[in-house]
């Protein structure tokens, strides 16, 4: 299994044999790691082995400088704002495309390649309000009955399946296995806004942006 830090405080675990998500490691500041494995995975033991290997001194291969493996780092996209693409790229390679009032795209680097999430704002149609209200009265803490929200959908790529990850209209009652994947998306959008708000303040007024960053998701 391989580990990849998707954002501060979070590590995604990938089963490279089956090419699937094995879970998430949550790293609270100053605290002990919290493990959220997918069914059938023991990511705690794998994490401990990973940390021991990371602590071991790098061996010299003779091809690189002393103390390195000789591997050449592949440069990521340049950080900053691209006016033509309406996108913001952060220093660690994460990026956000502010498509229009109702749509955004968030890209997060991962072990198996780039993870691309499509975010779409939706209103509160009668059927959606009835569905959400039923969930709220059924005892789902944090359920929204306004019906408005943002659907977060992962694109399928590199053999990994895609599909809807979460709908923020459901409020802060995010499943424990989903929260570590939703939080880096929200954090990336917020950081991208901090980068671009001085040159493109209208992005902060987009419905999809306001709904996502102002929604009470317990983050």
C-alpha cells in the first residue's frame, strides 16, 4: 500500500495491487493518528511500516547526490492564477477551476494520478426539499431542509471508479469514511479563494463557491 498526503492532516491510502482506495489516515496536530480504513484493510499496520521505512536513511545509488536515490522530481504545474483557464494552482499541485456560477472543478494529486472532482450547485426543487425534510425528521443530525447545496462527483480515471461522493445539502452528518475526502476539497477551494480574491473577487460570489464554503459541514 502507498500513502499520499492529500492535505495538511490527511493521508490517503491506496492499494496499488487492486488499484483502489484502502482508507484514510487522519493526523491531528500534536495527537495520535486516527485510522479510517475501508472494509477489509488494516491500514494501521501498513502505516506503521510506512513510517519506519520513511525514517530509514536514504541509500546512495551512485546516480544522484549523496543521501538521495538519484530520482528526478517531475515538476508540477506552476502555482498561481491562470486567467485564460479561470484556474488557481496551489504550490503543492492542487488546483481549482472556477468554471461558472454553478460549476467548479477541483483537482487533487494522488498516488494513482490526478483526482478530479466536479462540483455543481443545485437549487431546492420541491422533490429535493421533501427528500431532505424526510431525512431530517428521520433523525439525521445536521440534515438540511433548504434543499440547496453542492454535489461533489469524482471522475473515473486510471482504472479507479468515479461517482457522486457527497451532496452538501445533507448538512454536517458526513459519514466517517467520506469526511476525510470531502474536507481536502473544501480546504482547497478556500485556499484558492485566498489566492485569487484580490484579482478576481467575483469568484467568491459564485453560487457554487458560496454554498460550499459557507455550508455548515462541521469543518
